[in-house]
């Protein structure tokens, strides 16, 4: 499961990087923005997937897992604010291209996080329906 989730995440990041490299000759501004956005999206997506996998491995209840996700979301949003300022104001990356690069990777991470948390919920529901020994 871990390999599958991280493989999907790596494939989405590689796709955005490939698009950025292919745009280098046509639109340097878009290429530059994508190249700044994709690493930030990858860091945030890896955080989202990592928290969901950690909650699953620790056997947390779904409410505990959601609390961990919220704390992780606070980290991701503060990181996004800082990374955006550095990329757009500091490195002069194209803002829309930055968002496209960031979002292209981060949305995949969010989908994987929801998928992993849903699996956790299904497993826990399955355990609670099983007959308990006396």
C-alpha cells in the first residue's frame, strides 16, 4: 500500500516536472513557475500521505486520525504561504504557473490521503462488526 501511494505521488510529480521541462523552449515563465510549484506540492502531498499512512500504521481511531490530519493541514498551509512568497516574490515565478505546478501534485496527494483514510475507516468498521470474544 505504501509503495502504491508513493508511486502514484511520484508519477504525478514526474509528470509536472516533464511538462515544465518541455515548456522551457516555448514559455520560460510557465516552465519556471511549474518548476517552483511542483516541489512545494510534492512536500505538502508527501506530508498528507505520510500522516494518513502513519495513522493507519499506528492503528489510530478515525477521529484521532482526523485530528492528526488537521494538525498536518496547519503545517501545510503555513508552508504553502512561505513557499509562495519565496517563489513568486523572491524568485519571480509566474503566479498562475506556480499554482498549476503546486496544485497538480498536491491534489493527487490529497486524493491519496482521503483514499487511505477511507481504507482506515472501512477496516475499523470491519473490526467493530466482528464478534467479540467473551
